[in-house]
């Protein structure tokens, strides 16, 4: 969904880039741990930490989607737009 002047109606997710870079660093560290043949539970702990960080970012983006895009569709009273947003959320929840 774009405006005519190509400015996106979607929320800005730029704030998540710093956190994604941190996760990227965690993944690089995990790779190094594997190369060094580190103790399995230590690797698993780091994997879980990276996964939790990604889950947190995912939850924040979902919240922005609901409070932004979905709310806009509901306010528009466009039944097709609302149905589309509901279908999107259901697809995401099922994954």
C-alpha cells in the first residue's frame, strides 16, 4: 500500500536495524564457537539468545503492523481491506 507520491504508509522499522545488527553479531559469534568446537550447551545458549532477540523484534513489528496498517484498514471501513489484513495476520500466526 503506497501513496501516490511513493511515500510508504507502512511504519518505519529503521529502529530495528541496530537490534538486527546485534543479532548478526551474535550469529557471527556462534559461527566462531562452532569453528572452535566449543561446548555444545554454550552454543545452544547463544542460539537461544539470538532466537529470542529475533522473536522480540518480530513481536514489535507485528504490533506496529496491527496498530498501523490494520487499524487504518478498519478505520477505512473497506471490507476488502479489512479482510485482507485479517488474512495476513492469520497467515503470519500460522507460520
